[in-house]
C-alpha cells in the first residue's frame, strides 16, 4: 500500500473516530440533563463542533469546546427545545387525530412538511448566526424557503443514512446523531455561504 493510500486510510479512520466521539458526547450530555433538559444543549454543542470542522477548524479541543457550548447555551437552547417539542406535538396531533377532507389534507401536509424542514434548519442557524430567539425561527424558515437545493441534499443524505442504519443498526449508537448533524450542517452551510455571497455582492453595488 502506497503512502497516499495510507494517508487516506488514516484520515478516514480519524474522521470516523471523531464522529463517534462526538456522538458519544451527545448521548452522554443528553443523559446528564436527564434527556429532557440535556438533549437541546447537547445538540447545540454537537452542531457547534461539526460547524467548526466544516469551516476547517479541525484541531479544536473537542471535549472542552463541547462542554463550554453546553454550559453557555443550556438555558437558551432549552427554550428552543420547548418550541420544537410543541411543534412536534402539534404535528403528531394533526397526523393522528384530526380527520379532514382530502382537499384540506394536501395543504395541511405541505404546511407540516415546511415546519419539519424549518426545524431542521434551527440548530445550524443557532450556531452560525448571532440572532434573537424570534429571529432564529424566522431566519430558519426564510433560509429553508430560498434554498430548496440544500433541503433536497439534506433529504437525500437522510435517505442514504436511513438505509445504512437499517442494515447496520448498531452503527446508530455511535454515529446516528453525529452523522445526522453532519448531513444537516453541511447542507445548511452551503445555503449560508450562498446567502452571504449574495449579501456581499449587494453591498458592492
């Protein structure tokens, strides 16, 4: 095996280890907050790490960065988590208990789909932009609406990950959360770059 192949194999192994480590931290810190109060700050911390990796900051102290983000965003992220939980509950009620005519069901499903896609953008927007609580949801919806390609990439990534996890369910313990976050953050980061490029072009006019 030549040196180039060895370097590639080493890099692949390193990234597999990194994503497994972050996934374990995400599970552990979610449990630290008794899941209900821990999952949102742990998710913010996980997205913070993955965002830095995507931006090329590969040598950050993972545990320290994760812990600092978890502590700093504990209260605010739980507020976001409450909104997401309420949204999920409303969607659940709509899908399981409300019986509507087929004519009404179609727009309802479209609204539900838009809400779900907006929620997928929440944590990337949270860690990438310094915005108020209200702006967080407004920006997530706006970015989702104007970047359908990023949303399609996200859905394709989820479908691929679903089939991998279906055939190798044990991998979900080590990679389920971190790979999902990686797919979401990568797709959203492309959307962020596109928006920021347009903003810079507008400023130069």
